[in-house]
C-alpha cells in the first residue's frame, strides 16, 4: 500500500507500507450441541454439577478463547457457571422453595 503525506506549505511525500493481518475476530463461538436440556430434582444439593456446556471458536490466539457466563435468567443467583470449563452448578439448596 502506498500512503501519501501532505504537509502545510505544499510539501508532500509517500511511503510504502506493508500490512500483514495475522488474525481477526471473524468467527463466532459455536456450542456443541446447539441446545442443552437437563432435568434436576428440587432437592439437588448446593454445589452439585448440573451439566457442562461446550463451545469452540475457530479464531486463533486470544480471539479463540472461550469464557462462559450466565447473562440472563439468573436474577436470584440459583446457578453458577465456571467461566473456564462451562460447568453449570446449583448454588441454592432446595430450588423448589426458592421458585
């Protein structure tokens, strides 16, 4: 690519610039499977693992790293997810009493 530089007083110069694109965040994470379903008992103990979700991202480096979080539907903080592993846990004892 050639870049033109213009300066006050009518002066100008050019420079050759080489740009190498290594990676961009151009792939979205994909869950496998796409949908999850799990039935749990209302007496499930706090700390019990319910299910592990899994996603992958075809980007490389930091753009391909997956971090899990619960972004909606958990206002009463009944569940927690491990940001690194995707393991979903019950954190309130006797879910039925808290619904």
